[in-house]
C-alpha cells in the first residue's frame, strides 16, 4: 500500500482544529474569517477524498417529514377504483396508480409477474411491484404491503383499511426517502394476492405474492442479503391500535416503540393485544429472515380481534383517517432510519479507516 504524509484521520484532525479557531476582533477579523471559511471547505473536500459520507447525510432539520394528508389522498384514489381483487381490472388500475406515484417520487419499479394456482380455481395472473432505492450496501431492508382486496361475493369491498392504507403509507415513504441516502438497499414491495380465495389465509391459500417473491429470492440467493422485513397492513383504522405481534423480532419491536415515542405516538401499539400475525412478512420469516416486524391493527372497528369492520362493506373511507396514517408513518420513518443505522453499524457499512 502506498504511504501518505498524513492519514485521513490526521488530516481531518488538523483541518478541523483550524476550523474551530476563534475569529479575532479588530482589523484582522475579516482575513481570519476568510481563512476559517477556507478551512471548512478544505475539511469538506477531505471528507470526500477519504471516502466519508457526511455530505450524503442531511441534518435532521433538512429531512423530509411524513405527510398523512398526502398519504390519505392516495388512499382515497385507491378506494375510488373500487374492489381490487387479484387478477381483476381493479387490481390493474391500482398498479397503474402505484407505478405513477413511484415514478413521480423517482423510484425505479420492477414488475414481478407470476401465476397463482388457488385450489379448485383456475390459474390467476398476479403482479408484485418492487420499488428499489439503492443504498451504500447491497444488504436489504424490505417494507411490504398488499394492494389487492378480498373478493367477497355480493359485497362491494373497497378495502380502505385492508389494502389501501398500507399502500398509501409506503407511497408516502417513497416520497420521504426519495433523495435521502440510505445505508441499505431499500425495497418497497406492493404485493398482489395477499387475500385468500377461501374464507381465511391458510398454508395453501393467500399470501401468493409475498410467497412468490420470497421463493424467487431464495432461489437466486438474494434472500441472504435481507436484513429486515417490515409489514405494513391495516394501519388506517380511526381507532388505531397496532397489535403486539409475538412473532416479530424483539430488536425491531424495540426500535419501533422508541421511534413512536420519539414522535409523540408511543400509544399506537396496544401491548395488551398480543397475537401471532400471519401476513406478507411470514413467507420471508419461514425462509430464515430473523428480523421481521408486523405493523397491523387487527382490531378493526373495536378492541376485539379481528374487529367488526374486517372484511365487510364498512371498510370504507368512513372507517379510516389521515391522522392514523400520519401516526404510523411518522413513527415508521424514524424506525426505518434507526433500523438502517443499526445494520450500517453492524455490517460496517460506511466505516472509516485511517
């Protein structure tokens, strides 16, 4: 290795010391101020030369905030489409809307097309949408929701909470993080076919999109890069109370709880509502991803599970609120930043050497 007169650490210390010098008063003040400005500019150039990413990390005040009202506008747009069961024209229109919002936010989108085979039914073509934000590392953080709605004969089921709320939150996250450098490669997954064709999700019915994606990632080896998976589903209930999922990683549960408290929404998790959640995070967990987090209010419309509004025509705009989206979104933004930073430190991403 070729030697240098000073290491990166030594150069940083020298220039930083110069930058911290006080500006004297009197006739030399202007000259001293110019010299200090030059020192600061030199410090910035040295940080870049030494491979540091300080300029890539905006100060907290410059970071974008989650906008619950804007997220609610996307929720309304999805609801106006009407029912969106897998394989339907409504689902195709929902994909168009999601792609357009992601395009506006600057996220490239991949269509992951596959065919599901429900028991006793004809094959159903489905499409996952995967938006990707390249990070400093190839290690991945996945946030997943579903955009399909359950097909319920005789019911105009528009899924304002169950289908639209998680989608709206992820679309707003795309705007928040669009220009923010992230340590991990971050993926927003809009899964198709979460809903079962039968009454309930079983081992052989439901979670079609997330299962297809997890299987593909296991086959191509990319699943080993996944550090964490966060599920966002049914988070728009006016009476918001996220369940405490027994299957979620204690690490991620703790990070989210602290993040929620830091933005004044620590009460959104109902610690009395203990249950094991099976949803779109489950196929990843079953294939070895240890750190998963399920954010879901499975007490829809009342403090009982699953709640009187679940899978009914009353899952409409009157049952959801922008305030609930905002509470979850604000907490989730801070949690994502904390999770990304946790894995950056754990993996050594961005670590500096002299």
